[in-house]
C-alpha cells in the first residue's frame, strides 16, 4: 500500500511540473551544414542540431511522422499531457510554452479527420452501406 501511495505522490508531483527544456551546451561546435561556429544545441544560422548520432529505426520513424506533420512539436507529448495533466498542460501552453506542444487547432483538425476516417469504417472500396 505504501508503494502505491508513493507512486501516486510522484505522479501528482510530475503533473504539476512544467515541461523541462534541455540545457544549452557550453561546447563550441562547427555546423556540418553551413560551417558556422556556435555555442548551444542548434546552429543559429541553419537550425542543424549539434548532436548528430547514428541513423536508427527510431529516427526513420520520426522522420516518417514529420512528413505527415505528426512528428514535430511533440504531438505525442501533447496527447500524453492532455490525458494525464490537462489543466497544467493548458496553463503551460497559455503561459507561453507553445514550442513544447503541438499547435491546438492543427491537433483538432487532425483528430476530426481521424475520427471521420474511423466513423466511415475505412470504406476503401466505396461500397454503399445504406
């Protein structure tokens, strides 16, 4: 029972904590794209990340989602926070933390389109179901 109470207490503390932004890197980097020397996590000239790692299946999947407009600006973080900490997430967004979350109207239109697809029953053959 104590373990459950401790997990509940940690969950409530997590709900109240706003989105955490990664700290800036103090190292000097040279951008492989444009050659600019800079400090920080991204090149100020072209936006290239300073962390260039191996190409993985996860990166390929995120790039695939980005093509459809789903991988950018934390759509999954937005959905998770709307389900698990809705009031705090909305307060964070309205307080100015808009880059951490997916744009709300774009999310609304995507969810409406998805619900229409599901409601139509994925009628791919175009059969009349009347």
